[in-house]
C-alpha cells in the first residue's frame, strides 16, 4: 500500500509518499515528475512519513538533520547508484555534475538525467549538484528553490 501526505514548507507545498519499506517520494508541488507513480496511493500518515516530516522540520529550521528516514528508492540500477552517490554529498557542500560523473565512471549528461529523476528531493540532496562552472543548473523544483536550499545550508551566499 502506498500512502501520501502533504507537508507545508517555507518554500511551498510538498507531497510525501511512502510504502511499508520507506519514503518513496518527496516532491515540491508542481515540480517536474510531480507525484510520479502515485495513481494507487491513498492519503495517510505512516511511521516513515512521520520520520520524513521530522527530518523536514529540522532541515527547514536551518539545522542539519542527524538521521535519514528510511528510503525506498526505485529506479534503474544506474539511477540508484547516482542517488546513492547524492546521499554522500555532505550538508552545506556541493559537487559538480562532472565530478559526480567521474566518481561514477559515467558522463555528466547521464548523471544529470538520473539526478533529474530523483524521486525523493531534499532528503536525497540533488540540489547540491552544480554545473561545471558552479552555476545553479537543473532542479526539478526550480532553480529559485535550489538557490534557497543552498543558502539555507550555507553552501552559497
């Protein structure tokens, strides 16, 4: 069974999704790929969603959460490798698509495609990936939100 619940953030509405194994989705309202795969979901709160809400409360208070809620990321093996690499980017730090691609022995374009399909924004920190010149490129929730998130973490001025 798949459950969803809304969360109200300082940057707008967020939809959380979870199944019995963990968080399966976190999207800003209206973002690219919003609520992908939720046709059969029902509104409700689970222990995993409660944990994600607690994580978001800490994060939006300007502090680094000291835990990661259980995640259930589903994608191709390559996408899952990219998403795992995103989880290794420390709070308040950034990495370029090129550097991430080199780490994964792939191309920046392929990595960018996988980053763009991240189903659990924020917790899986795709907002910490920048263009080769340090520019704020590509964020499914919008570049403005990406800038706000990076300022919140102290990664950019």
